[in-house]
């Protein structure tokens, strides 16, 4: 029922068929002379799950508030459905927000909280009731209509907040760290539910989080933000496998970041040795940074593998052991493995050429994409 | 442990005895046939009859209640907007300044406020009487309302306003459907405080009543000066009981506030 209505709504107008729904064009935001966002450019497509990921203070919530209309950009333009919306107030936008602290109205019960937006828009009572029930059904809260907000658990409040937002059938749902107040188990369950909900509703979700695991698990596309600018955007896989710089590599997952030198295409030297790799498009003898994920390092007996290290620490992490080894050059290597090695033990490390990811110093996302395209084209020849 | 408990109970009883004994003493002699407060000779309702047959007094009681209700309603409206203004002031300096200006009125002596009103009203030519008393009462009640409403506003999460805007509410809707309902307990508290302050204010009223218009406390004062009549005791007893009733109404209504009534449309099995 819901799906059907959503689709009919999409096909209703001409601009609806357009793929892009939100566009940021050179958007900057300053508060009292302090720059929060600088030169933000991106496009948001219909029906996808986006995540804005970054440490606190990186500007991710500011982007969300710009989309919701709580803030106006200091520079640049924001378009929604092809229309300039820089100065459109939040109550006139087709987006709804799920707030971090839920922001449920304590003087209203569950039904009235969910019905709030519909009542504001003066819908008839007989139309409101089925829609509220439908929204509550969507978040698995059937039969909770008459509960008071104070009597709900954190997870239930979260669901009410989501129901209150989706009942208005927004084109875009904004979620501002909605899971951060929940405990780990509930959080994981809600991640799965949110992703399913997004697929069923078929609308765009923009999710803000500082939790990289959450971002990797849920998104179609991730924007990694740092100090008010987008460091990298792409699918979780591409961001994880090919971080463009030290910040992204460090922020997304664990990584070993080691200085090295690019000898020529597909040959790199680090830790005093030369290795084959799959990266190209660098200058000869260019100094670079190497990323190898800890899970890509395989334990071998001493003397075997590509590198020799001495184990300095070992922790049992449940799924795997986490070990830190030091090589002859003094580089530290974090290793995740189901096999363990004793502290002080000398071991060999093996890794595939594909496990090596080479990063150019100070490379921007555009340069990175250009370099990638150039040698992907070369491969096809 | 038990002993400690007993002592603290005794202490508590002593405190309340000191607070309430004078009132009960006065109430007790309002039933005295002898017409004085030294010898209780017999029980009578005569003094109450005297109060109720005193036409002038009845008019004053009605005037007092009208002034109290009008001033508390108007000052509640003004006070709520005042509190909102202070709450919405972004600059910390201005906020603190406004709040201090508000609090100064609370702590400054009634005599000074009364005298300054007298000077002001004569200066700008407002005739002393009903209007002057009403204006003075509104003026000293507004800071009380602000002080009762502001904590409720500060308790409110600012994202509630964002959420309402996000759901399509215009500014007026935000105020009427989210902010006002949230701060209603504070508004009621402010209203009842203003009501009691107005009902029993003497000092400020004394300055601005003028001829022909009087409120209860001013009237009781002038009668007590003329000579002791037990009808004053009877009147005071009545006022005390009315005040008690207001306090009880406030107590039960504020307790009931926590329970939200079910709104139409929400009923479902």
C-alpha cells in the first residue's frame, strides 16, 4: 500500500523522474566568522541510503541542518528537486528529520506525536488515523497508539520518532545520529531495520554518524567529512579498499599506514623491501604512503612471507587476535588473525599485491578519480 | 535512630506551631462572644454575620477579587511573553541583563515600588483608584510569572521546536502546539502565584488606592487602626480559608498535569 502510493507520487510530476533530488553547489557555512563548512559539492539521488560520516565537529550535522532548512548557507546554492531552496524554511520542505534526542512531544501520546505533521497540514481525521497506524506498523509499533512518551524505552522512542517523520511521506528522510543513544545490541538490530525500512519506502535516507562500522553496514554511499570538507565519497567498499588519504584510511577501519616510495608503476618499496602492487599513475621515485589492512596480513613461520616482524603485543578480541609487530625499519604492523603468536616471537607476514593500497600525499578526491580513470583506461587497451 | 526521628518530628512541629499558631489564635477568637482576644466567653457566629451584613466590605471583597483575577490573567500573558523573550535572547549578556532587571523587581521592597508608582501615576495623571491598583498589581506580578515560566522553558529541549518546524509547523503553531503545552505547568504556577500576591498585597496597594477604592488588606489595616473588632478576625479567617482553597486547587491541578488526557483519534483497542 505504502509502496504504491510512494510510486504514484514519484510519477506524478515531471521533475520527479529526475534522478538527482538534492544538489549542493559550492556550499559554505560560517558562524561568527568561524568556517564550519567549506566548498561542499555533492548530489543526492532518489531512493538511496547516504551516510555523512566524520568525527564530531566535522560539519556533518551542519549539512543535515542545511538540508532540513534550519540553516541558510553563507555561500553557494542548495537545490531540491531542481528548485533553489537556500531560503525556504523547514516547514515548507519535503524532508523530515529524526533527531538525535528523538525530540518527541512529551505532552502528546504516541498517536498524537505521529499525527502531529498531518494535523498541522490540516488532514481530515479519517485520513489521519489510517496513516498513523500504517506508519506505526512500519516501525513495528502496532498497538502502541495510546502509550505515553514517558512510558517508552529508548528503542521505542526511536521508532516513534521515525514513524512521526515517515508518516508525512517525505522525499528525503534525515537521520541525525539516531542510534547513538541505544545500547550495542539494539543499535545493531536497528541498523538492519533502518536499512530494510529505506528499501521498503524507496525514499532517500541521509544518515549522520561518527560510527564507521554503522556507515559501512548501512550505506549505498558514504561521504567522509573532516574539518568542514568532504574528504572522500563513494560506496562503503571503495572507501574501505581505496582510501584517498591518511585521514580516511585511519577513520574507516583499522589500518597500517607506512611511508614508502613508488619505484615505477606497480612496484613500490617500503620497510626496506620492494613489492609488486596494483597501483599506478605515480611519478617515478615519488614518496607515498602505503595502507595495508590488518586483516590482510597473514601469519607465517619465521623466514617465510614478505616481511619479518617481532611480536610486541597480543590481545584476544573475540573474533580474532590483534597483534602488533615491529619490522627491522621500526614500522609497527597491526595484524588481525585467528591464529596467535606469542609476545617476543619472530614471525613472517604474507600479503597479496592487491592488499597494498598506495596513497599520494595531499591528493584530492578529483585528482584521485582522474588518476584512477587514466590507468583503468590504459588497462583496457 | 528512632530517637533521632522523634526529635526531628518535634522540631518540625515546633516550626509549624510558630508559623500557624498566630493564625489559629486569631481564628479562634473570631468565634468569641466577648468581642475581645483575652477571654473566651462563648461561641458565636455574630462576627461573621457582621462581616456579611457590611455592604462596604462586600464591595471591597469583590473589588479585591476582580483586581486579583484581572491582574493575574494579564500579568500571566505578559509574563509568558517576557519569559519567551528572555529565553529566545541569543546573546548571553542581554539575557543575563534582562533576567537581572526582572529579579531586581522581585527583591526590591514593596514600599519603594508602591511609592514610585504613586509618584508615576500622579505625574502622568492617572487617577488613583481601580486602574492604578490594577496597573501596580500587574507590574509586580509580571516578574513572578517570568520567574515561574522561565525554568520550564529552559527544561524544554530546543530540538522540540526544530522537530515541530520540521513537521511543517509555522511559528504560531510551534508556540501554540508545542511550547505553550510544554510550559503549561509553569504558566499555572505563575498564575496562582500572581493571584495570591495580588490578593494579599498591602504595601504597594496602600500607596495607590486613593479615595473611594480599597482592597481587603488595606481595609483591614485601616479598620484595625480604628479599634479592635472581632469582625476583622472573622474576615481574616475567611481570607485564610480562601487562600488555603487556592493552594489546594493549585496542588491538585499541578499534580493532574503530569497525566495527559487522551486526545480524540488515539482511541484504539
